[in-house]
C-alpha cells in the first residue's frame, strides 16, 4: 500500500475546510488535486480523526491477514499435490 504524505488528521482537517469553503480553494492551498479531496471525502467523509486512524489500522491488519491466508492456501495446495502423487 502506498504511504500518503498526509496524516489522517490532516486529511480530515482538509475535508472540514472544504465544507466551509470551496474544494478548489482548499486543494490549491494544500497542494493536492480536487480529485484527491473527493476521494478522501468518499473514504473519510463524516469521520473524526480517531475513526480515520482506526480505519487505517484495520486496513493494514486486513492486508496482513490476506497475505497470511494466501500463503497458507499455497501450502495446502502444495500438500494436496504431494499427497495425490503415487510414489
């Protein structure tokens, strides 16, 4: 997963600023594209900073668990192939 140059707190703050003024102004002020703000709004809209941090931690844990599952499935498949061969 790609690391963002902004923290979750900064993202949420920019979204709050965008609610008070235009998205274009906030994007220009912070050096991000308008599209980036819309993506963040879809992802973090209506969240507090704590919620955003928890979401990020859960995404990291989910990625780790998916990797572990894929590795274990690979081991199971190899064991099935070895067991199916006649020696």
